[in-house]
C-alpha cells in the first residue's frame, strides 16, 4: 500500500504579516493553506491508498469558523476522492476541560465518508478502514490534566510525576495489548502524537501546549510495526534512521517561527508491504515562506546604518526577516531605523531587534568598599556607569525619598 503522512498543519498560525484584501485571510494563513493544497493534490495524483494526519490542525483548541471552513474544504477533497483519511487528535486540537469537543470533532459528528477521527487509543482493522489491507494502532495526545483530574485532592509534585510515569507505563501496556490483538498477516502502522526519547526538537517549543508524553524508543521501534507515523515535533527526522521500521516526524507543513528558519518542510509517502522493508519518500514542500535571521554586533560608530544594511542578504523579497543588533547604549541615535525599513521594503515583514549593551558591573573606585557607601552614593555610581539621562534629577528625587523615610 501507499501511505501519505503529514502532521502539524497549524493552518491559522498568522503571527506575521498582513491580510489579503481579496480573501480576507491573513497572508500567513494562505501560506499554510498553499502547503496543505500541495499535500492534498499529491495524495490524489499519486493515488495513495491512505492519508494519515498525525495531529495539530490548528494553533489552538478554539479555531475561528473561517479557519475551520478552510481546513474542511481540503479534507472534503480527500473524502470526495475516496481516499481513506485518518485524523489524529493532537495537543493543539484538544481542550483541557473534560467533556468538551476537540477541534476536529465535526468530521466524526457529521460522519464524513472516508474520514475517521482518532481521538482514543485504538486498533483499526481493514473493516474499519474501508477494506484497505492494513492495521492502524492510534495514540492521540494524552492530556496529563485529564488524567490527574481523577484525583479529588491535590497531591505533591513528586507524586504527580510518579502517577504520570505509571500512566506512561499503562499506555505502553495497552499498545502491546493491541499489537497482540492484531492480525499477523497484515502490516501494522503505529501513529502517535507525542515525543520520543532521543528525538531532536526544533523551534516549536514556543508553540507547544501542555506537558509532553514521552514514548520510549523501544516502543516505537518494535519490529512488528511496518511504519510509525508521528506528529508533535516540528523538526523533520527519522528517529530510527536507516533501520526498520521508519519512525518518521515529517515536521510542520510551514515554518512557524525563526527556530525553523533553516529547515525545509516535508510530507512523506511510505510504500508499505508485509514482509518487506518500508520505503520512505521525503517530499519537500517548495515555495514555502522564507525566514531569514541575521545577528550582528557594532564595533564602530561610523556608517552604522550602512553597516547594518550590509548584514542583510541581497535577496529578501517576500521573506520574513529579523535583524538583531547589539551595540553600546550611547550609539542608539546612530541607528536610522526608518532607513533600514525602507531598505528592506521588499521583504514580507522586517523586524529590527535592538539590544543596547549596558555595563554589566558597576566598578567601585579603588580604596572604597560597598559597606562604607551610603545608598545615595551607590545609586549615583550606578546612574553614572549606565549613562542614564537626567541622572541629576533622579539623584535629587532619591534624596527626597530617603529624607522622608528617615523622618518617618
């Protein structure tokens, strides 16, 4: 069988840029939808037997109806093409409140043909998968808060960690039980939204919600699996590289922030056959929005703005650009921010992060000790070393405060 696997769509992550006047959608949302369209087009043109989305459709658990509509359009295309599609519930899809619907609930509620939402630990056999000759073991995001809610009284942190460890052990037991229940003549796909011991994180910790359930390497590398379709970590990787089964994080479908600036974006097509090694094709998503980050430190107060311009690449068109500059505090007025923004006007968005340096330590004159100096003298030392504007007025105000305190 031919499986298409992708994860971490986060289609409403609109933390940069403007809105498109034609659609009313943020341009960044259109970036994510462009990648999603590429994935859906590939599933249809490649005539895959199944699609697994391994969790996190949106940036949070309460997506706006407009974004739900756009996600739904793409999933309906897969349904209309009669491609069995499994949607795993991720941490961004799940509400921490017990009993509340998750973000992709509607596909189950409306019983959309050829679409199955995986919201609990379960084993799906061919009869549950529109007769595709494969089995799927699903592990959606397990909310620590929901598990701890079973305890009526508050317990200490150490005991909480102990209880959560036992939860992880119970999950492993349950997965092994499902493996034992499976048909040994058919391949098994394991899909989970979780972290794995030894997996490498990218910049996505900035958007992670909740505590991680970490799976052991031995669980996911079980030779009874033909393929492991993971979601949650945005850095593309095979945690079982050059071995079987492939344990794949395809990564997010678009760059979320500058932590992912240098990483290509992918989806994966896996060729699975019982008794044979699974072959994996990494399909790069081309045309994704570039993130360009540069850092510099000024060492001279001459031609400051021109020096900063030279730190940027020649081609920054339509890219999200960040320039971080460190400099002595007294050079602040030498940075012409408006000139830099004009120079970077063809970028999609330009961020200038200014980090003026402040003397880390106040040096006490030789022969003096801190204990011999009054609070006012110490304050004066600090204001002088930091080159604070209006230092004399601040010293006068401090003297008034100290005098009032002594009188009271």
